[in-house]
C-alpha cells in the first residue's frame, strides 16, 4: 500500500503546484493504457473513481495505490494536457500488506539502502486476517517469516498462531507444509513464556510435519500447546509416515491438546497423529478418516513411559475406513515397528536388552547400545546402527500407559474387517488404572475385533459399554468385541469388562468365536468328553488370581450345553463356581387368596411344581399386597421326593413377613438343597395367632437351579465338567472381571 502524494512523488518534472478547478487526474499502469485501481483508504477497501476530479479549489482527495510503477496524466476540465509522467515508482511506508504471502514474497523491504528501509522493532500489518509482525534483528537466528528481500519477521501476539499467518493457502490443493512447520517452530519458542494456542479453519494438504518435541529444537517447554481445529481438514499428502508427530520427556512434561479437525489419511499413511512419551494430553479430533490401514492416533513409549492421557470425550470420535482408531505400543513394540519401517525387520520378542557392546546375535535380533545411544539391528551377518535415541531410561520397562481415559469412540466401516483392534489396538502396553467407556463398531463378518489386548497387566482398568453392531450382517458373522493376544496368557491383572455386547447377524457355526463378545486364550479350546468322566476346562493356574470369567460350553451347532461364572481369589489355588447362569429358573410365581377361618394359619399349601430334572432350591421370594400390622407370617419351601400328592418335607428354605413388611427374600447356595427329576416342589404358609391383616394376598416364587447337560466341578485348582453323553464341546468366554 502507498499514499499517492502528488507533491512528493519522484518525477523528472515537478507536479503543478496550482491546479485548476475540476481538473482530471488519470492514473495508469506504467506499461499499458489501463487505468489502475485507486482507493480512498489505506486498507485498500474503498474504491476511488479514476480519473479523479479536483474540487473547486483545485484539490484532489487522498489517493492510495498498491506499490508499483505508474504513469500520471493531468488534464484541464476542457481536456488540455497540463502534466504528464512517463513512469514513476510509488512505494509507501512499509507498514501494511494485503496477505501474509504478499508480505513473505516482498523484495522491497530491506534493512538499509532502500526507499523502504526497516529496523528491528518496526511493526508490519497484514490486512487479510489482521496479523501483525515485528521486524527482528538482521542477525536473528530464528524468525517466523523471512521475506524474499531478507527481512526477519516475528509474529506478534500469542493468540495469532494460525497457519495462514505463516503463508498457508488453506485451500486443500496447495501444499501448506512449509507454513505449518514455520508456525510450529514459532509455537515451540512461545512456550518459553507460557501456553500457546493454535487455531486453524481451512483445508490443509500436508506432508509429515516437523511436529512438536522436547528433544529436537526448538524444544517445547513445560506448558501446554492447544490445537483449535474445529471445522478444519488436515489431509496427508502421502509424503512421510503421517501428519503430526508429538514428543515429550519425563523431566519436563509438555502437554498437548487437540480439539476438532477432520484428519484424512493417504493410502501410504502409517498414522495421522503420533505421540511418543506424552503425558497429560488430550486427543479429541472430530474424525479420523481413511481409506488406509493406518493408525488414527498412535501412542508409543519411546524413551520412558506415558500417562494421564485422554481420548475422545463429550462428543463421539469417529474413525472411518482405518486400520485402527487408537494404537498403544510399548517401547519394545515401538522400536521394532520403527526398525521394520526402515527396512530392518524386527519383532519385540527378539530384543536382547540394553547393552554396552554387541552381543552374539542372529538375523532380526536388535538391542539398545548404551555406549553410542543407538538401536542396533542384526542383518544376519553384522550389527548395524539403525536409530539414534538419546536419553533412554533403561531402568524402566517402557510399558506403562497409566491412567488412560478413552470415551465415546465409533469405528465406522473398518478398512480391513479381518484386523484385530479396529478401534483400540494394545500391543505390549500396560493400560492400568485406566477407563474405556463407550465404544461401538459397525463391523462385518471377517473375524476382526474392536479391541485387541496384547499385554499382561491392566490392574484397575475398566472397559464398559462396548458393543459390535451387526444389524447389517446377513450371515456368517463372527467378529468379536474383545480379543486377547499371546502376552495375555501370562496376565497378572486383566481388565474388568462390563456391559459388553454383540448384536445382529447370524453366527457361523464352525467358528469358535461365532457370536462371542469376548475371546480369551481359552476361547478356542475344544474339549472331548466321555459320559460321566470329569474333563478339564481350565487347568490349574490358567485363570489368574482375583478374576472372574463367564464361560459357555457350546456344540459345533452353537447349542449351549452349559454356562457358568467361575472365579479365583488372590492367594487361593482353588477355582470357585459362582453361578451356573444358563440353568437358573423360577417355579412360580404363585398366588393364593384363601382366608383362614381363624388364626393361626397352618400348612396353607400352594400349587405343586414338578421338577423336569435334578437341581437345587436356591431361594424363596414372598410379596404381600399390604404391610403386616402385627404378628408373623412364614412361607417355607417343601420337597416331596416320592409319589405325587403326598406330604413333603421342609428343606430349610423359608421367608418371613413381620410388622411393616410387604416382602421377604431368602437365598441359598446352589447345590445345598438338592432334588431329583420328578420330585414335587411347593410352598406352605403359616402364621402365628397375632398375625393381621387377615385378608392379604401373597405371591410366592421358589427359585430353583436345574442341573444342565454338563455338571461343573473343581478338582485340585482345575475347572472340570461332566457330561451325560460323549460330546465334543468348545469353550467361549463372554465377560472378564478383575
């Protein structure tokens, strides 16, 4: 922008001092006959007519133009030429530019030797976006923007970190990587004074960014960086492994917060957001989108450990057409993955430890060399340096992801429905004292799982309200909600699962996991039984201490033969059978409204129930239509083991109503009060002489538990079953609790 000062412009001949009334000034481009745009204001927003007509005193209004080359022609009201310039250069004071890119591409600003000389401390403004920049020292080592003319500029104000201020187009077509990297460098420097805030609303095509780190300068300090990306699109170009890498350290904890944004993967993307050793951070994008077999958000332990991170939140975090929405990798798994990406295939099982010198090794083995601070990998002939990693804390396992909180995830149409961990993929990472609440996945019939848990320690972790939605699966559905990996076999503390569901579709009879919500190491076990002979379901020690699991036994045709809830307490070698869930039923409810002629009432019998097979009485429930006013009323279960209709005997299971009560319940352990097939079960009501009211309706239910097609047992710490005929059964688990 420049003020067209007619008396100050450089010209071979002076502009007339006395201008006649109503004279006309024509402003043209220097190299054409085109009239140039004129403006009434310094912001170049109000247009001015061209030619410009002088007022009655011969005065022209203030005129503003873009910096450039012009020709001026002054004519009288009658058209006579009064003055003419062949070419003049107009350059205004270096203060305002139309866009950040116009500022960045400017070659007229200079520290000396220019008509637009600037000095450190000068402030330049950009009209579009309202950004301000301070001129830095000519020898400054770091600058947010360097103009084409070599002027160093720093963005002014801590609330102005947006990619457009650093030259991003935000149109989804132009590659904005350079602008984003410049912004992130400025943000990292700004954290030395406190939290920094990034806001973006455009569509940005990006290579892998330099990211934010506490190990590669400029280092992020111990303060938060917030990304406000609501409505923005971040699109990976395919160059590099992903879009945004973040990194922390144990001694000074950077905190990152990502709110909003639709993150879109390329076919070659490995991850969209990657965090290493991050703590106290929040990841809440709007959506993570493929198609790509990548991770949406991948958290890795790299040097130390991670903790106190949150994912999702009040609104649903959607992952669509991805390999995995969230991934958690322990240090060994993360190192192995990085080596493999670099063409040095490695597996966490082949890690040899933190050593000061090369050990004996074989192809694929790797170790951390503490002398040179490098990961070294064996290619079959020699040990080769692969990754430089400083400040590794070899004294910790690198597994901890303590106090992780995940809420409201949606896995919508996975990239590959045969993959495990479509929503959450845990590999060698200990998510303990953590919470996963609210996860739904619309997956099909290719055998994948929403959660894959390959780790052996999850003390205090709760996974609740999780389900596979299969309403659109027509047949052969066999994906599961929760599947465990090989490290889970040695679990010392498993997560507690609550409200886990599998809905819709039709189970594939030949698949051990068909229709199963939870698939654990013993889910695919097949048991060949012989009638009347105990067979082992879980061997001693296979169910770890302080845990509980619901097991179901099914035939190949998916018929449930029996189901039981079994548990093992800490420091106890024995397995306890808590309940045989599929075998519980109720005899009743019965209702009786007879009125005795006098008190007390003795032996008022209810209807009799004929047991279809053997079992045990586990409880009795009595409900009255009005509260007792005085006295006692007792309802006792009776068992008639002989001929039908004869008098039975009390089994010691009874419930009593006393003053003020309308209900009474008594429960007994299964197996304590047995009966045989064909026996009669019924209830008998008695009162004492003080009982009132006399007219009361009682509803009585006797709870019984029938023996199933299998009988559960325990022998020397092992869980056993006995079948009534030779059977081949498979074991499936549905709920795990610790």
